[in-house]
């Protein structure tokens, strides 16, 4: 009883020393206007990632998860301010170089010179605790807008350890909040049930803003939003062409299809045929959009049969005149 009283007295004494108890800072004050989270990435008009949050990419081995990272990294670099940090814990150095150069190629940067907006780290040789420490230091030093941790499983010793998994995911949440970035982790799915591996998988799903699932469909991979705290966005597909990921086969909604059709009717009027680079430049100029968005616009127009990709370039198909007598 005496020990219990002493413990309670100590708690009260410690509380009295606090000018503003920390727990009071966690109470919502509805008189304060809280701004909406700043989007980091969107798919279409819907938000995928926001600053101050974490997300997860899951998929089986060889589902092209790293190619998806390259694609999303280029999207961010094209359409947002800030830098990208890619931390790889699995691949050999030669493969991480390929990852970095693929982003450079999509951005049309010099593949032999570093760009300040992209940092790629190869931590395959390091111990789990060292990897976690380097991740923290690099985020603090570089202040990127978007971070990809390709192998979150490799910054823990045991992905089935409840305490270690909780601590690791808590660290990611703290880093994303403290340094106003978005951290997207990659984790393999189990071969049998398709669930993300271990307690770490359960914990990271529970705390993620968005969980993406990547499925290998042969020549392409499909990306689906399994969970999201934002308005759900449509699934989309991408393929690898000449070593680079590109969007493909994404269905076009009728209203958007009409808008896209009008754009290409104007750009490709009077039976004009344009090369891919010329068409891309004209789409960017006409709509005042970024390079990656223009690429998706052309891809959607081709997939939807709005424009034709021929040997001489891209052109708008001639309308069929049913009133013309062929004889």
C-alpha cells in the first residue's frame, strides 16, 4: 500500500511540473481550422497519397512493384514540387542503378548525371537497424516530398514480432508527419493467401492512407486500390516498354472521352499526322499539362480508338460518310 501511494504521489508531482500536459495537445479543438492534407499524387481527379501520411504497395514476387515505383516517382516529379527518395533494401547495386536511370529516362534527364530531385539508396548490405537509421537521417537531411521504401520488411529483424512491427510503423508515421512527406512502403504478399507478410503487414495496412495491390497479368500489371481513406480511384494498368513502365489499357469514362476527342480533333485537324514527340508537345501546350499527363492522354486516346497509331505517326481517323455512294 505504501509503495502504491508513493507511485501515485510521483505521478502527481510529475504532472504538476508540466505547464501544458502533453495529452491536452491531442484534444480536438473545433474552433481551429485544420487544412486538408496536401496531395502528393493523384490518379485522375482522385487523391492517391498526401503529405504527412504513409501508404503501402503489396504484391507477389515479380509483379513489377519496383516498376510501379519508377512510374509513380516520375509522376510526382512531373506534377509536384520537391524531391523523391527511393530506398531499396533487396536488389544488388546494378539493379538500383537501373531504377535510378529509368526515372531519369522518363523525366528525360541525363542518365549519367545525378539530379538533385532524385536520390536512390542501395541498403542491401546493411543490417536492419542500420537501414532504419539511414532512412531517418536521409529524410531529415533531404526533406523529400515522396519516399519509397522498397522493402519495409528489411528494416525489422522479425516481421512477426508485434512490438517491433508496431514500433517500426510508428517510426514511419512520425517521419512522414514531422518532415511533411509521404512514405510509401513495399511489402510482399504471402504465396498462399495473398495477405501482406506477418504482423508487420497487418500493422502497416491499418495505418496506411492507401494500400495498393499489384498483380502480374502477363504483358501488363494491374494496380488496384485495396483500401484508401480518400475517394476511391479506378484501377489502372501499366506495362514495360523498352525497359520503361507506361500506363496502358486504362478505361476512359464517356465524359472524359468526349473531352479527349475534342482535343485531338483540333490538334490533328486537316488530316495532320504527327510523330509521338511532336504530338506529345502539342498536347502539353494545348492543355497546359505536364509531360507524364500528356503521355497518359495519348495512351488513353489510342486505347479508346480516338486516334490511330500508324507507321507514319499518329492521326485522327476520317469520319465515315454514310451518304456517299461508292458506285
